[in-house]
């Protein structure tokens, strides 16, 4: 099996490179790095709706194109080359991938959350505590009004501004994925100072 980009993937690379060179040049990156949001929402929306970058590996029935991770890797390479500051890694690399990796019982969650992520209307991120998702130190307990997530995720990519926070937390049945509304009572989102101003990090206390 080859993991090298084929002709189609290289064609995608050329399209993405041209788009980013035109809409996210170095001067624009520097300007946006000091802005409140850190990226241009119009460019973000265009990348999703016109280029279809946000749905590359998502199912067609949800608005994706069912391409492979090689194509997605090409997009990441080109975004990294220009220091693209939008939350593509958090929304697509982390959150969307986590939803796509759920077993068949996660179809309802995929149907509910992926269309907004794919269209660019929802900025999502993934939170956990510790070295990996499966051993996340966050916990979740069931109560009469639903589940409650507890603990602190020390570093969450785009955690301060995300519209949707997916949380990997431990339960009696094992680690599960929970969707948390950013306006949920008891959630504290604290932006962190970063060395790389194109990457927005936050501490989340649940």
C-alpha cells in the first residue's frame, strides 16, 4: 500500500496552495495573529463550502467527499506551509476524526454534529486530560438530568472559541465521547499565552 500522494492528491495540493497563497499570505497571517479571532471567517467558510476541505474524509451522505487521509495530509501540509491560523486541525483533525472513529452506535452523534463541521458553520475541538484519549483523566457521571463531565483539560486547541467541545472522559463502562455546549454551567474556558500566535490554546475546567 502506498502512502504517497497520487495525481489526484497532487491536483488537490495545487488548488489548496493557490487558494492559501491568495487568501492567507504572510502579511495576512501576521495581521490576524493579533486579532480577536485569529483567522478570517470568510476564508474559513470558503475553504469549507467552495473547496470542500472540511469534508474530505467524511461520508457523502453528510456532505463529505469520502477521500482518504493522504488527501487530508496534503491539505495539512499546505496549511502548515503558510501558517494558516484557522482551527482546521482542531475541527477536522481532532473533532471530526473522533466522530468518524466512533462505532456504529455513534451514528446519531455523527448525523447531528458532522454536517455543521463539514459546512464550516461549526468550529469544534476535542478535549482530554493526560497523554492520550483512552486514558483521559477527565471523568463523567450520570445523573437524573444527564451526564456531567468533571476535571481539567490543561491544553485544548482552540478551546476558548470552539462552538462545540467533544470531551473524552472516563465512565464506569470505559472512556466515552461527550458533546459539551460551550455555554454549559460550570465550564470555565481560560485562553493561554502561546509561543506560536497562530495556534490558540485554552485550559478547560469542567
